[in-house]
C-alpha cells in the first residue's frame, strides 16, 4: 500500500472536510465501505464468510531490555531545553545506548503523537512539536531507515498537523507524515472471542488506521498529559484511541474498557509523556491558557519515557494531574488484561508505579 506525504496540495484536493471512513446508520451498527474491494462491514464484526482480521505486531518483542533497567525515566527542565529533556528521559532508561536500545539500524519507526485538534502548541491539546522533533532525531541517530509520523485527527488533518507545529518540524527533520484515507483503514482483531463485559472487555473487531503500522518495525507513542472529560485523563494509553476508525464516538459509553483494550492491542516499543505543558482542566480540547500549567503539579516542564505505558499513566496521573490512580478505572483493567495474556513476561503492565519506585526502577534528572 503506497504511503503519501502530507502536502497542502494533497489535503486541498482531498478537502478539509473529507470523510476519512464513510459511515451510515445500519441495522445492528454502521456501514463502512472499503475502496480496496468494496466489502461492506456492519457493526463491530466482518460480514459472514470474511476472514478473521489480523491483530497488531508486538513492537516491543525485538527489544532486548534488561530486567534490571529502569521502567520509568523522568527529565525535568524548562521549555527552552526540550531537546535535552527528551534525550535525558530516553537516556535514563539506558544511559549507555539511549534510543539505540530501542531502535536498530534499518528500522522503520512509526511515531504516533496526539494531533487530534486544530490547536497551537501552547494550549496543550496536542503533542509539543519540539518533543516530536527530538524523537525523530534520536531515531535518525540510531540509524532508522525511515521515520513516519501519523495520527487520525478529529478535525481536518492538514489544519491539525499545521496548527500543532508538527508538520513544520517533520519537514525540517526529513521525516514523513502519513494521513488517514479510507483505504488505509482495516479491521483489526482485539481478541479472538466476543467481548465479555463482566471482565471489562469492550471490543472484538474494529476498524483501525493500520496502514502505517503494517510498515513499521518499531512504534513510539508521544502523548501530551491532559485532563479528559470522559476518561478523566488522556495520556499514553488514551493516545492509541486516535488510530481508531469508524464512529469511535459511540465507544465513549465504555471509555475505560476501550482504553484498556487498546492497552492490550498495542505493545509499543516505547512511550513518551509530554508534560512540557499539562492541561489541568477542560480537556481534551481546552482552549484557554489558564487551563494549562507547565509540568502540572510538578511545577516544572517534564518529559517522561517508559517501557510500561500503564505505569507511566499511573505516575503521570498522580504526579502531574494530582489525582489518585486507584480511581482511574482503565489502569486496573489494562493491567489485568496484559497480565492475563503475557503472564507478566516481557510486556509490562503495572498499575502501581510505586512498585517500580520501591525496586529502584524510576529515575529522575534535571537538565
């Protein structure tokens, strides 16, 4: 499947209001049409007789991560030294190899920031472009063959990538943006069986903006830390919600179950939490500078790198938003689902960041 760069011409041709995945009301759900074959899908399942959709690769599986290494690395600084914060945060997970621990020569790295809204960086609704810039540089320094930036924005992709400042830094750093088009979505299996609501399961199969992920050998999520009116917070795990297709707003009634299902589906190489400016209230869109506090409750801008997205969210929820992780439902659900599948081996899904603190596996540094 051919990839395309995000250009002004492309987006204008496509139209600012282009429908990324066509949906109409249908009995039992909604109807999606796939341009590749014209196959129709209804509800959250394929039509009868269709082959079961594939899941996603484990993007952490090829990382040789020592058991003694930190799980969470925090770098504190100010907005004038974002690159140093990112380098310090990633380096804190492996001082000798840094990003080289996670990205190998020849890798195709997909970076998924939050570019969901047409907002400038200072409002904190999207990932800070300078954090994205530094992660691209680190991947290049680790000799990645290709670096792709992608998201499925709620608003017009061209406007979101441009207003967030991410389009500019991607162009300057020689990476590429891949934007959503109908033919880049596919059905993906979250689990081989129908979901059991009693176990906090929500999704069986759902359309996903999967085309860039099919090219990737490594996957890095970069999420701003912010308040969210439905989920209570949007951080590393909620970031994957942005790759869902279809009428994802209909999933809001089970938002915690869906986020924890995403935690099960996605096994990223690395996650990075952008706390250079934290949206403390009125999330996820915000719109007022008074909603934003640099570094949140820490009082200083911060960047957090982690190999455990669940523990990263728990740490950020408490340390940055000043809230009790025990009250964030999706954390326990995510941890239980990951442990049930992975048996605690290789994939990390610790709901209590204090477990890592007691083991000396959280590092903090100032730059």
